[in-house]
């Protein structure tokens, strides 16, 4: 998962450059899906996130595109218009998630960032949360590279703000002294800046 901050007054240039970079991926046979989201609420407002999910560690050693070519195209089309803020790798916690599909292609994502004190205790709490909650779909991940190793990311799917009603009490449902903080942001899926199958 990669976080970018477009340069001031260069939003259009960033989007044009990022689209060219996605075209490079497509033309070079990339078989991975890439989601492109704008953060539209919270302190990271205006940040752009791109991410590809559900890959094994071995796939990172042998990705479907040439890494040097990918970096070179990024340097030409994306870096001139945005600052790279972070690169993170996540593991999917399938047994702690509630999702019929691996897709995260809803119009919005409610991104819930949970910082735990004890990872094992948190995972047990998420098991209880899953059993008690059937109102909405979500995928739960934990950061294993590029951030706090006790940080969990919950992606809640929403196709409209009306869907937010289903998860409006999520903070109360996740209330625990084991959770040091819980942050909620909205991600908006930019299909023009995504490479989806």
C-alpha cells in the first residue's frame, strides 16, 4: 500500500501522470489489480493511496512487471507531481474478516485504523467482534512492514453514505483499553486511477 501527497496546485498533473503510469503497467502485462483512492476526510485529506492486495511473499520477489522499468516510469510520470509518503505491506486476516468477496471496489471505503497494545489480545477481540457483527462487510489487515506492527486496518465497504448507518457505531463496538487509538477516514475510489479486472 503506497501513500502519495500530490504537490500543491498539481492535482491535474498528478492524475495525468498516474494514468500514464497505469497504462505502462497494463501495456507491460501487469496481472495485479491496483486500487486508487483519495482520502476525503480526516487529517490526511487530499492524500492518494494506491494498493494491490492478496499476493504471497513469493510474488513480491517475482512481480509480473520489471521493477526497474516500473521505477523508471514512476520517476518520469508520478514523482514530479507528488511526494511519496509511505510504503506499507499488509497481511490479510481472513478468519477475522467478514467479506463474501475479496474485492474492495465499492464507491467508498471506511478505513478504520486501530492501534493495539497487545496483538494477540486484539485478534481475540476481533473474533468476538466478527461473531457479534453481521451488518456490513469488511476486510481486516495487519501492518507487517512500514509501520506499527500492532496496527490493524479495517476496510469497510460502502456504496453510499446511506451505507454508513450500518457501521456508524463501529468505534463503540471496538471500544477497548487494549486499543490505544481508533481513527476513521473515508476513501473514495477513483476508477480512472485504478487498474481493476
